[in-house]
C-alpha cells in the first residue's frame, strides 16, 4: 500500500503538462498502477451475441485468444435486459435506489 494520499496524487496530476490529457480517474481509489497486461480485461458480451446459436463457440474463441489473462465478463442485453426494462416500466424506482 502506498503512503501517498489522494491529495498528493491529485497534486501530481495537476502539475502534469497542460499538453497531456488529465484523467483524474487514474488517481485515487480508481487508479490502477498495474502494467496493462496485468490488469483484468473487461469484456461486455451483449445480448445480440447471446441470440446467436454459435455463442458458446464465440465465447470459447474469445477465452482461447485471451489466454491466462484475468478476465471480467459482463453479460448484458437481450431478453434479460428487455425483461428488466419491462419491470422498470411497470414499477419505476427512484434513481437513487438503483
């Protein structure tokens, strides 16, 4: 664990040359100092792919291509999301409860 505070990191970020884009999410609790190959790869696997009969083969090809890298798969879209939209229309909830 680093002894740097979030304030120190933001000070460093603020001192970066104005010609470089400043992405504050790279600092503080959301910052990730791991080299890119060590970071988990995040993949959203959409509903349109799940509607295809060959989706298991497509998923296997993806997993084979990635190898041993850490992976987070987010499944979205398709019938599940359509069902959630229907529920939300029938019984809307305040945004702060979501």
